[in-house]
């Protein structure tokens, strides 16, 4: 079975996460600041595809 990864960039990762969680999304990982400069979280859809929602973090 083939699966996909979809990356969606948005402004407010945490509020979208709360909405996804309230809708009983299958959470793979909660929002966190990644070492590669993004705040992101991941959920799976009913077909097993991974959806990552992220915001680029400000760099100095």
C-alpha cells in the first residue's frame, strides 16, 4: 500500500492542532519546534497518509 506525506504551511500551528484534536484526528506527533527551523505537528488521515502542518520559525 502506498502512502503519501503532505506538508501544509500555515500561520497558527497550535490552533489548527487543537481543532484537529477536537475532531478526533489520529495524532502522530504534537506541535513541537524542530531543530530544522519549523514548528509542526502530524496527523494521519483514514487512508494512512501523513499530514504535517508547519510554520517556519524566525531565524536570527
